C-alpha cells in the first residue's frame, strides 16, 4: 500500500514546499486520470471486414 499523501496543513508547515505548485501538480495528475478513464469508457468502433476463416483458424 502506498504511503498517504500529506494534507494541506502538513505541506504548509514544511519549509521549502511550494503548496501552490504541489496543488497544480496534483490537479494535473487527477486531470490525466480522468481523461484516461473517459477515453477507456468510449464505445468501440466495430467495422465489418471480410476474412479468410480457414487462415484465421489455422
């Protein structure tokens, strides 16, 4: 199991941590995940094509 991400209060107390930059980074990660899920959920496009059944089975 992955370690828990620090909360906003913890991030703001750590020296050298750019909270605004961290939020932007995490938002970009979430945006990519949502985009991937939406692409995965798109209906398939099925196209008819003639094939050589004997060659496909062999």
